[in-house]
């Protein structure tokens, strides 16, 4: 009996979809699937928390432990305030890179307030599991770092960088560069370096200004804070104008 092999549809062919030739499709899917899900779940905008994955909640010997609990408290205050905001949809949803440490703390605080919380994970050789405080329907995983970074910042109305290492620095400087170059309007995103003592020691913006590598106004693209309640008061006054404002 003669039977012809039925060809496989290209979009159902895993070998093709994993091939170098289909890279464009994979990149596009990492743009379209989060777009579709965020729109369907009516996430209007977010507050992005950055920070070290090495901060632990109960490590008395670590200088990072206090930042864990301050991130948890700040995320709690923001989420509790944002939940009842109108119009319909979710405003200032707490978003993180989905990992442990300060990312976990922010997701944890938002969940304590009863809010939805976003985690945008990245597939790595040593797999990073999403923390337990992310809303399952808002848990994402990306293959491409640049697509993950796009979605981390895409709907953010505030970016809070807590003490962190290379990853935090990378995400902070990319955000600042996008604002400095006008790719993101300065008035559209609030940037905070949380933990002034840490950041003043790690980054010397005054030296950069003196050497002429940045302009004086570039050192004013962000604000330093070190107290969750003062940070919340500052953000609340400035975020309210974004309720219901569309992204361009």
C-alpha cells in the first residue's frame, strides 16, 4: 500500500522553529505573546523594581538584608495604593525580573497588599526559577535578553534600582541612556536609585560630570532615596498623572 507522507506545516515544525532561519519568528513571538497577555489582563502600566538576587530576608550578616525588607515594604505601599485606582485596568503593577533577592521582595510586598505582580524571567544555562510571589498569569520567561529588557521597561512609569550588581547596573544604565537620548521622554518615567549610601559609593556621577562624559543635567535624570515611606510619598504625587494615560 502506497502512502504519501503528509508534509508538516511550518508553524508546527519544532525543528524549523528552533533553527537559525526562524530566529526572527522567535523574537517576534517574544514581542507579541507578552503584548497580547498584558493587554488581555488589562495591565495599564507598571513600577519596575531592580536589584540584587543575592539579598536574603534572614541573613543577619549581609548588608543587603535591610534592603530586602525595604523593597518589600515599598512594593506593599505602592500596590495597596494602586489597586483601587481608576480607570478600569491595573495601574502601577509591581514588575521584577522574577528572580530571588530584591526581586522576590518586591513581588512579595505586592502580593501582601493583594495586588497582581509581574515576573519576567530569563532562560539561563543555570536555570533561574521564578520566585513564589509572582501571579501565575503574569509570569513570563524569555530567551532573548533584549526582548526581556524591552518588556521590563515598556510599560514602566517608575524604575526603582535597589543595590545590585552587573545586571542591575545594566538595566539601570540602559534606562537612563534611553531617557538621555530621548527614546523615552524624561517626563514619562521616574527613575530612583534606592539606597543612597550604596549608590554614592558605587557610582561617582560627580566625577563623570567633571570629566565631561555626562552633562550636569544628566545627573538629574534620577533621584536618590533611602526610606520606603518617603519614596512612596514622592512616587504617589508623581504617578497619579499617569492613571489611564496611553503609551505611545
